[in-house]
């Protein structure tokens, strides 16, 4: 089974969709990465701002209250952190303190111990002295003075910042947290942010992308189809033009105006090819017509002399028999010349047609009567609808049908049959000529309408014929805007159909 090839236009569409799809997916991947990184940086900045705003009060409150290892009175109302929260851990004493809404899933001690190591991993330096973290080592009186604002303010170099803090993402029990750590080597200040909201936002973004992706691919496909159609347009025009070219229309040419240079060159080559074909066909037609005309006159003179010699020759002699054989061959040559003239006229579009309204049923009945006299051993059958009339040339149509019938007689069995069936529909008339006999080999069936082609030359020598009957019949059918085709090719069911417009 032959695999059907994909058209060039579809290949262009698929290639453009593939390239555009890959570009779109790459863009989405880059966009997703940018959004993710931007979201993380935004959270980190919020944690730093939150630490600068709330960190001093949180550390001061630890010594002012004088309690340790306890959670502030504001307890979280749930497992989900709704705001930023903070915690403190002393790596030497093990002291730790958590702020409001600090999630129980986050282990302050473990995170606090890991913060100093993150400085090395992230290539940052721990600030040796930080007044923010020194607050937890001051006396309560110093704390109250700091809280009242009576001591010096912190410098920016002593406070948390993006460069002096480390950040990490921790996933616990399906929850993701972004944690900021700020340390002076002993004390560790931590701020945490629950990333549920950002994760939900990313889910919504992903959902929007997935919903929009089919529409984007559809739009890409439509644009690709339009561009591919524009790209193959010149090829289609060239194909359509080539499909309409016949031996009678070789003078038609394609214009190169407004075409891309590549296709303009192709059209130029195509037009030059048509020029060569037109010249070759003209020469072939001229040769056939001229040769037929030139041979017709000497053959007529030769037949006349042979006729006189036959009349003067003694009867039943060998000389008379030889002259009779030559006379029949000359008549055969005249018939071939006549057919060649008809075919030459058909090729050049100069076949004279005199259409008249005629009774096609009656014409076929007359041909059947003649055929029964020619082949009395053949059984003739007919299924002819009476009164079918068409508009056509009686002589040409008679010759066309007669050639079909004589072909069915020649390639038949000795005791075979020939069946004629005539039907009329609203727009056409169909004549089927069926005969018994051996089926035509498939490789030869496609050539039965070629000129001078004979299916079995050795057999044709006995039954006669020059291989022009079906060729002429088809040309006469074309002259009437009809068709002649081999529609059935089986043993004892070989059918040719003549289809003519009403």
C-alpha cells in the first residue's frame, strides 16, 4: 500500500506551527522563570522591609518582658500564615523566641543553626557586630532607653539588607515558606513568609496559560495556513494552468508580473517549455496533414490504374488474384490516409461538425443491422430506449459508434456476443457496448485509445485493423463534448461507454 504524501502547503503549515510552537513554549518557559524569580525577589524585599520595621521592637520585647523560650501571647489562629512573622535564636545559649503567627511546622532551632552556614553557601559575609542583634544582650534599662529612642540610632550598615541577609525556601507538610536570616555569628534573626498566596497566583497564571495555549496554537495555525497559501499560490497557479493545457491550447502563457523572483524564473522556464512544445506539435500536425494530402493523390491514381488492370485481366487467373490483393491493400492505405486526415483535423481543432437534431436510437438500430451482416456468427443483443434524440453530427457519430461495434466484433469469441445498451438521463446519454472475450491485460488497457496501438498484433494480422478505430471514436466523442472510456474489463464483460451531453 502506497503511503500518501503530505502536500507542500501542509508541510509548510506544520513546520511554521512547530517553529512557532517551540518559540511560544520557550517564551512561556522564560516568562515563567522571570515571574518566579521576580516573585522570590519581591518576597525577599518584603522580608527585609518587614525586618527593618518590626525587628527592633521584637528583639526589645524579649528582654523587656524578661521571658524566654515562650511564644508571645498572640497565637496563630490556624496553620496557614497570613502575614510575615519573625523569630530569634542564640547559637551559644540555645535561647529562642518566636513572634506572632510563626508556623509550628518551622523548627526555629534547626533553621537558626543552618543560617550561619548559608552565608558561606551564598557567598556573603556575616556582619561582626550588629546593633539589631546586640539588643538581646543589653540590660532591661538599656532596652527601655532604646525603646524610648534615647540612645543612638542604628546605622544602615548594622541593619538587615539584601546583601547582608541570606534567604532560603523551606517546604514543610505541603506548605512553602521563604525564610530570611540575619546573623552576627551568635544571634540569628529570622523572618518567614508563607508562600501560599504566591503559589496560588502562580497556579492561576499556569491555568490561564494552559487555557490560552490552544487558542494561541489555533491562531498560529490559521496564520501559518494563510502564509503557506500565499507561499504556494504561484505553484498552484502554475499547476492549474498546466492542467488546462491541451494540444489545442498550447498558445496560453503565464504572466510573471508581481511574482517572487524564484517563481518568476520557474514561470519563465515553463513558458519556454510551452514554446518548444507548441512548435513541435505544429510541426507534427503539419507533417501528418501534408503527408496525408501528398499520399492521397498518388494512391488515387494507383487505385484507378489497378481498377483498369483488374477489368482487363483474365478471370480466375493468378495475375487477377495478385492485382485484387494489391487493390485491397491500396484501398486499406486510402482508409488509413482518410483516418489520419480526420485525426489531424481533430488535433488542430479544424474538424468540421454539422450538428443537427437526430434520432440517436434509430441511428444505433441501423448500425446493428449492418453489424449483423458483417458478423453473422456473433449474437447481438440490444437494450435501446426508443426516441432518444441528441444534437450532433450524424456522420461523425455513426462512425464513432460503428468503430465501437466493429472493435467489439474483432476482439470477440467465435460464438460470443455483443450487447448495446442506450440510456438517457437529464443531462446526458450513455451508450454501453459490451462484448465477450478475454479481458485486456491491465498494462495494455491504459493504451487502447493510443493511435496505432493493438492489444495483440499477431491476432490483429488475422482480423485486420490499424489500431485507429478507438482513437478516432474518442476524438469524435470529444468533438461533441463527450467522453469514451473503458469502464469494465473482465472476461466476457468488456464494456466501452460513450457518454454524450443531451
